[in-house]
């Protein structure tokens, strides 16, 4: 078998059959893992966002106010970002592997973590959606990591998951840009593809960095008069 066929074949098998009871991060096998796909030790290394944090973007705060300086200076088009983990250490490596190392099946582990997290929170939404990739990028990567998690959540929560936003411009990757250039880079990049008056939307993304992507997506949805927009990411 050529290397490429082998790679594609094993990727496909993994996508359909990640082995139950095994930790996708370290490979440890234990019956208690079940369909969580993560062992207790690896999960313990994911650091939760705890304590006093910004009520809009969840950034940990050292001062006594409710909103961080960034959210005051750049008002957000979404209501709030929900996110369970700090983007550091093991979870950071896991997310990078999920996005860049052809591990689409990680959505099972990460989707399950998001599912457990969202069940604990009192939020009301009618539709789940996700940050879209431009079609060229999706073709290259083979999958949209946020879409896979959103669909998993939709199934588990029995809430419709729909493609609501399109990325109409193929932009530079945001992680290579400074904050002010991120906003310019994404201006007019997203377009709502459906009329959604008075609906509450949950948009899933992988990581919250400066919030530019989720904010631009939210702006496109506000143009079609949605009610409230919430964001959900694995880490920030
Ligand atoms: Zn493990
Ligand atoms: Zn904030």
C-alpha cells in the first residue's frame, strides 16, 4: 500500500471506529473510559476556568468588575462565551492535534466534554451552529473540527445543528496575525445563509483567542435578526 492510501485508510477506520474504552490522548485502556475516550489522568491535566471571570468572554479577572477591558473597549455582538478549559498544557496540544494532525475522530472525546459541560449550565438556545471553514480549507483539511463537535452536541442534546454561516472569503489564518489585523482580516468574511428571526443560537468553535472570529460570525447573524447568540469553545 502506498503511504497515502495507508494514511487515508487508517484515518477512515479511526473515524468510524475509535476503540471504546481507550484514551485517545495517551492510549491507556480501561473499561471505565467507555465512550468518553479520555482517561482520568489526562482529563485531570485539562485545567478548568474557575473563579471570578468576565461575564461576556470568560476571561479570568483580577479586578472586581464584571467585564474585562477588552469587552468594554470592543463591545461584542454575542451575549456570552462559555468555555470549560484554559488553553494551555495538554488541552492545547490536543486541540492542535485535532485541527492540524488529521485526527477528526477527536470530536468524540471533545464533543462529549462539551456536552457534559453545557448540561451543567442554564442556557437556552434553539439551534446549534459552528464557525465555518472556507470550502478550500475544508477540502484541504478534510473536515471542519467545529462542525464535527457541533453535530455531536446537536445529536446528544436533541437540538437541530445547522450550517447558518458561510465563509465567503478565504482569509489568512488568524493565529498568524496581531489583534488589530485579525479584525481587518475577517471583515465581511462571514455571511448568514438563512433567515433566523428571533431564534437563540449557540455557535461552536474550538478555541477563543481574541474573540474576533466569533464576533464577526455573530455580526453576520445579527443582520438576519436572531435573538441571542452564545459561543461555546473547548478552551480560551
Ligand atoms: Zn490518557
Ligand atoms: Zn471579556
